[in-house]
C-alpha cells in the first residue's frame, strides 16, 4: 500500500502535502489565498445564512432514525447492564426512580434568596442571582450537564440555616458555573457584571474550601463541586485552573471508587448517581483534552460505567444523549489515544493493530444510523458534530502511520477523506438550529474549524478547481465560522495566516 512519511500535527491540525493527481490539473486552479478571498467575499453577510447554509428549523427532519412514539417506549423495571464493548446503537435500558407527584414549581416555593446569600457568606443583594442560577441550570444547562438531582437540591436550598460547609461550597460552585456557562454559551463576550458575579461566587467558594479537608473527607458532592469549578474556570478561559479542577474531580471520584461498577447497596442513592454521572462526563472531557492538547488521561484504562438509572422528573432522552456522547468517546480506546499522544510504534504488529482498530472505528463513525434515538436538539448538536470531528482525528492518525493511499479501496484511508467528512458535517449542520449549535460555545466551533482547516489544506495541495468537490462545503464552513460571535475575528485571522504560509512553491 502506498504511503507518505508522517506529517507534522499541531494541536490536532493537519499540516501535510498531498500528491497532485494529473486528472485535477485540467481547468482553473486556485491558490489558498485566492480561495480564502473567494470564500470570505461570499460570507460577508449579517447572519449565518449568508454562506448559503440553511440552518434547519426544529420541524425539519433530522439526520437520525425516526423518533419512537412515546406510547411505544417500554417501561423497564431493571437497570441496564453495562456492555463490555460500548456501541452507540445499544438499546438504552434504564430504571426510573425517585418518583414524586411534585413538579419544579412546587420546589421553587419557599426559597429565600436573601437567606441563601447570607448562609453562603455573600451580601443579601446576591439572593436574586442565586435563585436565577438555579432556574438557569435546570431550565437550560441541564440538557448537557445533568449532574444535580433537582428535587433534592431544591429541598436543600429550602433550609439555608442547615447547610453544611461542604454544601455551601457546592452551592457557590454551582452558581458560578451556571451564571458563567449561560453567559458564554452563545459565543458572546461575558459582560463585566456577570463576570464579576461569577468571580465573586468562586472567591467565596475558595475561601470556604480552605477550611475543609477534602482529601480525607471526600463525598460524592465534592466530586460534582470540583467539576463545576472546572467548568467555571473554562468559561473564564483559565486553562491551567480548569485542568487542575478536572484532575481534582477525577481523583476524588476514583478515591470514592466511583469508576467501579455500581453496587446494589448504593444503586439508588441520588448523590452517588449524580457523582457517577459527573465522573462519566469528566471521562469524556478528559479524552477530548487528550486529543486537543495531549493531556494524559487518568481514566483511560479504568473508564467509569454509566449510571443505570434516571430520575423520574427528568426527560429520559436527556440521559440517552449523555449515554450517546459517552459511548462516542469510548470508541477512542487506550491503544489509539496512546499512539496519538506518543507518536511511537512498538513494532510492525503494533501498526497493523492500530490500522485494524482505526478501520473498525471509522466504519462505525461513518454510519448515518450510528445514533438511533430521538435526542434533544442541544445535546444532538454536540454529538453529531463530535462524530465528524472524531473521523478527522482518526484520519490524521492514519496519515501519521503512513496508511493513506490514492489507491486504497477504503475511503477512510485515502488522502481526500476530509472532503467526505466536510460534506457529512454540512448535512449535520443543516439539521441543527443556530441556538443548538451556539449553545456549546467554543467547543463546537473549534471542531468545525479543525475540519474546515484540514479541508482547506486538502483542496489547496491537491490542486482543486474552484467548482470542484469540497469547495461548496468549505464556503459553508467558512461562513459559519465568519459569523460566529466573538470568535469570528480569531478564526479569520488564523485562516488568513494559514493562506500566507501555504503559498505554492
């Protein structure tokens, strides 16, 4: 099989030279600078639609299997047994618990914001903000961060004077994450007022934490609290702090043996269920960071199992989405991620093993029916875009292993595979609303950007025609990135710098 020498990869962005096929020399060729000018001139409108990409309305059919009518969903009475080989098509079998005739509004009654503010050591004026954070989290953020049991939490808040020191720290971390994550989810700059409140919550949390020995007195609540501190730091773009709290939360979770399979005596403990969900979410975050910035993954060889129950008050589809995302990242096994981080092959047999693994995972990721469940729009956006991004990462690994060829019968091992990935990504984006995409802020735009960036490399270095395969998709992706609030100038700057560096020799 033909191959090339391993190329230079920087933060997961491909830099490569592709052999030019003689068939592509006919017609009008373009340089990257010409392409960038052509594309950016087409994306100067005021909205995302200026790039000829139709952002789908909620009523438009999604690229998923048809939803199962609610009347046909079976009522299960036993928890799902975790599979040794996770797949996205496994049927979701969970058990509902904590049934209650009360609804969210019942729990809101009697909450005293002023008393809560005083209880956590803040001025009374922070009372309304605390109550607003509670509503924001359960009304908006819970779709993607479902790690707090709402009835239990609201009952806890209804007794401010009885909050323990750990619970007060948890409330502060919860509020900081809620207000900051909500503020940045649409890609807009966090206002000074919101940032000030978020930082104040964090500072008070750190002050109270200083008097607690978390190492010796670990509890499930502490795991989720550390995750909220990680999330808050990420929103404030404090990379080192975010990484620190990520590792702290993982360490606390493993200290409580939350990565081990659920035991019958704790299967129905709400705090433990939420902590296990948190650890599973941390596992996903850690694997993503291992791909993006080569951070060692602590949970890689001992991944936590997903909780097998859902709360009666929550939409079961939300947990379905969580399971899909978790299973998606589980496809990146220790062998694949280990090579991605080290770039070293032990022997030729190791190379063959990696190729077989990559081939199997690529075929799963390329399947349009990979996600066979009706999912809420917001988590569906994250899952579908991540699916395409992981295809690109595996293609880059194949390139480093010299597995790519112009003659390969498997498209996943050809040089032009990013064109197909970009086409599928555009179909995915057409099935999503603007709000569903923007909700994920930098994380989703970063993945779109990496696919567009690699596509631009391929089109330029293969000598494509202006109306050839992949050009329309590049216009669509450039258009989305160029109209992204706040980040548009950042993405445009990188793309233009890339055009200068890639002038043909």
